[in-house]
C-alpha cells in the first residue's frame, strides 16, 4: 500500500518531485525507486531464498526508502 502511491507519482507526474531550483536529486530518487521495488516485492509476498537478496530487498529497507520518497515529495511541495 505504501509503494503504490509513490510509484504512481514517480511514473505519472515526476515533476512533483522537483526541488525549488527545478532539478532532481537523481541519487536520492534512485534510492526511492529501490524502496518502491522492495515494497512491491514484500507486498506480493515473495521472499528471496538467497540471504543477499533477502537483505537487499528487505521490507524494513523498503519502508525506510519509501519514507524518504514521501519526505522528498513533502519538501518539494513545500517550496
């Protein structure tokens, strides 16, 4: 549920993520997309077998990075 609105904002209206100078922070947006991917993987109930993939796509990491995305969206809308 947390990933769907963020994915829709990033895919349908990416201009909502612009900062006050009209630019993106590509490194932060890459982390947000990683968080959305983690959240979707967890949301569909898939659990990777290999410990490396479980760590890279853990739900805790996904929730934190989606939270980062919502914080960036809030900062972009505030300016």
